[in-house]
């Protein structure tokens, strides 16, 4: 279980997360919606240990990310896909994927590389195994980013607006992969602006507004007039999203 | 044959001088590289006390003439601490320290030029600080720094000629000796200059070759 308990995060005087509670159980797909600046990326960065908390607690399968000794174990259980891919530019696709499994999980390189090739094949990138990120399209880069995360065999896959730097065609190719992962039962915490897609694949949807978690509802309920839509902030957000 | 004529033995002397220059250059560059990079790593880990100390030493070394540093090491320290320092020892210490200071600057800016977002990714995947340095930062920093490093080394080669003033028999000192004997400064200094030039070209060519190899991942292929 991934548990976010009463988490507070501030940058200087600005409170960015204000008492956020969230639980993700294995097998669930939970989407996080919210307008720009609401703290979605910050929440993901708190979960993967890139930001220090100012209050509250985050535990991943009982490992507390705030404790240096437990953070390493927590990080082995989650893997992040980033909005801007964050690939290592000096490494080939294969090396990008193999780095963490070999260095962090201490798995044999040959085995890891074989799995990496299979992962790349599964996202249609068999011919890009030895390509450098600079020579890939945005959609291809993000598919590599997803493979890099999956190679860690994470219990929880964290995705932060993984399609927002991509054009519609590339977005579609990446979303197709995520839909397949969701069908296969991958646990995902999914920050997105793709409301329709979130509606298709999520078990639950949470809505962040200025660092406060406004609602946490089963998908159907979130989109019901009596559920999430009853909240003016959410209705406003969804209607704005439709227009874009 | 008169005393002032060139002899084949002079060629041997020149070769010997070149050998001393190149030898000292290689040794001090290597020591400077190791120390400078080490200082850069200390700064990367933000080790308290040590980091400001290193920055201070590097500032001193960068902002004072090498010749003054050389005199301090060869005349000053031995007088003050009652040490025995040979010209070659003084040359090695001074040139290594000076090279280290400039390599430190290059190392720091190369490390800082690696994108924060990649480091975040590596950390989020559980790589330790050391693993991030070794696998993500170092290869890219090396590629970034090879250009400035080559320029620095070409310059440091020329700087080695200063050690002739404390009596090291390097290429410049051999030139001065030949000049005194033959009284043909044009020929002597032209030949000596050419030898420095060719050695510098060799360093630059090696740097360029290495750079192509290190930067093969780069998007930049010229305009
Ligand atoms: N390192 C930082 N230093 C200072 N302020 C920050 C930092 N990171 C984020 N913030 C601030 O925190 C707030 C939330 O940022 P965050 O990136 O989490 O928003 P977001 O919901 O992901 O937005 P978007 O949809 O645009 O990605 C913003 O106001 C932002 O300016
Ligand atoms: Mg964001």
C-alpha cells in the first residue's frame, strides 16, 4: 500500500501541499486531476523522495520515505515517468533502461538487457535499442521513459503528466501503452490533464486544488452530477478542460 | 668547426629539453587533473569546511602569476621552513597546483552543466549520490569539459617554459643555452618555438579526437 498521510509541503512562505491524504492499493489506477500549480508534481516528487516533507508521512509498503534508511527500499518499490522524459542523454535506449536495475537492484546485466529488449519490443521500439535520446521523437522518448520505469518492476508506477509535452498523435501512442498496462493490473498513480483518458482507465479520481485534496472518489462518482461535479471548483475545471 | 657552430649534439640537447618539458607537462597535468577533479567531487558533495577551503586555494592559485608561485615554492618555502627543494620538485609542485586550480574550475562548471532533471530521475530510481556521479554526471561532464581542458593543457604546456628560470633543463632552458653559445637567436628560438608549437598541436589533436568519441551522443553536429 502507498499511503500519503496529512502531507504538508511548502517552498519558503508558499504552502504547496496542505494536509494531503491519499491511499493507493495494489492493482488500483488512481488519477490526480487539478489545475496548473495545484501541487500535483510536488506530490509525486514527495512520494519518490525528491522533496523533503514539512509535515505528515509517506509510506510505501511500510517504508517511510522521510527515513534515509527506508527511502532506498521505498524507491525500489515505485518508479516514476516524467513529464519531460528526463532520459540520460549520453546513454542509449538500452542503457537508459538497464542502469537502475543493474545498479540499484543489483541484477545481472545480461538478464536485465534481455528484459529491456523485450520491453522495447512491446512498445514498438525494437529498432531503437542502440539509439540515443537525441535521435528519438518525443513519443518515442516517452515510451523509453515508460520502459525505464517498468524495468524496475515497480509495485507502484508514478506518472506525472507524461503526455503533456507530446502532440496528439504521440499522445495517443503513449496512452495506448498506459491503457494496456492498466488492463494488465499495473498499479498507477497518474497525474494528467487527459480527463477523458483518466475516466476510462481509473478506479478512482482525486482532485487537488491549491494544495488541498478536494475529493477522492470512484471514477463514476467523480463524474456524477451528485458527486465530484457538485463541487463548483471541479465543475469549472472540467468544463474548462472540455473547451481546450 | 668553431665553438659557436651548431653540432649534431645540439639536436640531442634539444631532444632532451623537449623530453624534460613533455615529461614535466605530462606528470603535472596528470597530478593536476587528479587533484582538480577530486576538488570538484568534494564540492559536489558539499563537504563543509573543505569546500570553501578548496575554493579559496583555487582562487589564490588562479589569481597570482605562476612565476611568483614558482619563486615562492623554490625560494620562499625552503627559506621559511628550512627545506631542501630541487628545481624539478619545485616545478612539479607549482605546475601541478596551478593546473589543479584551473581544472577545478572546469570540473565544477562541467558538473553543473548536467541537467538537474536527469539527476532527479536517477535519484528517484534509487541511485546513490556516488552512482549518480559515476554513471550520469561524470560521462557527460567529461564530454563537456574536454574542449576547455584541451585549451587549458595547451596553455599549461607553454607555462612550463617558466621553470627554466629556476634552472630546470627544459626546452626553453636548452634554447637559452644554445643561444648563449651560438649567438644565433633567430634560428635557436625559431626552432624551439616550432617544437612547442608542434607539441601543442599534438595535444589539441588528441583532445579533438577524444571529444568526438565522448560526444557521440550529442545532438549537436555543427551548423
Ligand atoms: N522548487 C520549487 N521552488 C519554489 N516553488 C516551487 C518549486 N516547485 C514547485 N513550486 C511551486 O509549487 C506550486 C505547485 O507546483 P507543481 O509543479 O506541483 O504544480 P502542478 O500541479 O504540477 O502544475 P502543472 O499542472 O502546471 O504541472 C507552484 O506554485 C510552483 O510555483
Ligand atoms: Mg506538474
